[in-house]
C-alpha cells in the first residue's frame, strides 16, 4: 500500500470521474476546467512574488470558478427574478431563461477547489506539483457531490503520501457507513413520508399537525445530510483518508453562534475563512460586523439553492446572529 500510493491515486481519479460521469458525462468537462485552471493558477503563484501578478492569478481562479457556478446554478434564477420585476410594469422577457441543467455537486467542488487557489495565494500551503494528485483532490468521489467541503491544506497532503491502513481503522470506517445508512435510509427517508404528506395536504391538517411535521423535518434534514457525510467519512477512512467532521450534535448548541460551529461545519467554516473574515469579520465597528454577518449568511443561503426562500432563510439566520 505504501509503495503504490501513486498508482492508487490514478485508480481513485478514474473511479471518481466514472462516478461523476455516470450521472452525465458531459459535466466532467466542468470539473476538468476547474481543475486545469486552478492547477495552472497554483503553479504560477508558486513561481512569482509580484503582488499584482499574484492578485491577477487568484482573480482568474475566482472569476472562472464562480462564473461557472453562477451560470449553471443561478442564471435562470436571476433571469426569472428580473422578468418578475419587469412584469410589474407590463414587460415580459421570457426569452432570457435558458434550458440549463444544474450539475450535481457543483457548489461543493467549486468551493473546494477555490480554497486551494486562495490558500496558495495566502501562502498557507505550497502549490501541488502533480496534476493527477490535484485532480483527485478536486474530484475525490466519496465527498464529491455533497461534501464535506474539504480544505486543500488537509486533503492534498493525504493524497501526496502513502496511506497506512489497519483493521481497527477499517472497522471504524464500516461502522460509520452503517450508522450513516441508518440515519439516511431508516430515519430520514421514513420521516420524509410523514413530513411530505403533511405539507402537500395542508388543507386537511391542523396547526398541531403542521408544527409536528416542522419539528420532524428538522430531524429529517439533519439525518439526511449528516448521514451522507458519515458515509463519505467512513468510505474514505477504509481507504486511508480522514475527512473532517461535518456535524457535531448541532441541536445541542447553546446559542446561534454555537449552532453554526456544529452544523455543516465544512461550509460554515469556509464562509467564515473566505468571506466573513476577508470582509473584516468582527475586527471592525459593530455596524460593519453586523453587515458582514448579514452578507455572509445571505450568500450562504443562496449557496444552498437558487431560490428566494433560500435567501430569506440565510437572511433570517443572519438577523438571528446579529441579535445574538
């Protein structure tokens, strides 16, 4: 195992591309574009100390990655919103929308590969010299479509070195997979039957029924997402990789800030490190801190889905954090 890790990486890369391409092979091109661009950016960042050149390079990574994400995930949302706005005044622009399919997992791998470019730009890690190793980091199949959103500083060193396996580690990985399947299949999917039947037929249910369904949904969404993350971590573990903990008993949080340190940790910490802190974080005036919280959570809501309800959800949590 230790001698053949380079060969293992190439096999894992092929497996990851097969896994993603099995859904729709055409979208492999998007992962490949992000991979090539960020590998190029990282390589050239490692060769120059010129401030303007470094800013230009990291800007290329940000523009390309967020541009692809914006087009495939948000173009129709903003086109529809613009059309709804102008329809108030009697104008229609239905031709603005396009028949675009949303590539699965694009939000996750876009943020993951962006973390690499930004970290190399900040000199928090050296650029990855092996293209195939970097391509595996971007497309690693256990967490490709739904996270956790891994950091380059943590995952790439694991890819670049031999993995040491032992039976105890494999047992833990299998246990994680079983527990993840239990949460996802037995708990979340069965709760979904009750939740969906309630919200799809509100007219025949009482307020108490809706309240119970709402509480049930909170457990459904936790077990669904946390279960998948646990499966991804377990599968990675039996192959010698350690992925980050993504959920840490979030419903035991003691305040709103503590909740976001426990729920979808890989995303909330990404938003903190690459958006909230660069905006100034809490090192500025209280009004600016509140603005930073508001923008971070609003964009975090938009990241979850291209719809106004997600934006409102993000704003709602931003306001709660501001009040706290």
